[in-house]
C-alpha cells in the first residue's frame, strides 16, 4: 500500500491517490482518492477484496494512518 498526491485545477487542491498493489502480479487490488488522513486509509482498507482483508499482510511506509486502520496482524510497516 502507498499513497501519492496530485492536484485538480490548482496546487492548493491536493488529492491523494491511495493504492494497494498485489506484489506478485502488480495488479491494483484497492484504490481510494481523498485526503491524507485516517478516514482515507480506512476507505482504502475497505476497498480491498474480503480475501485480502482476511489473509494478506499489507506492507506500508511509516505513515501513521496505516497503523490506525490496519489490523496489527495484517500490517507490516517498513522504511525506505
């Protein structure tokens, strides 16, 4: 999982694109566009198919929102 930003119309209107990518196939399995806070991380988690929410381990950067939302046994935060 990761997030990146872009803007719509002007740079003051930042939109964050949150993505979940399956590591082996590189397929996008979850996506959400919003701000960069906990609510958007929650929406990304909810966008994942149920089998991933039940079985997969999600690797993320150290952004706090992931730790707030992802279940600890489904989350592994890693540095660069």
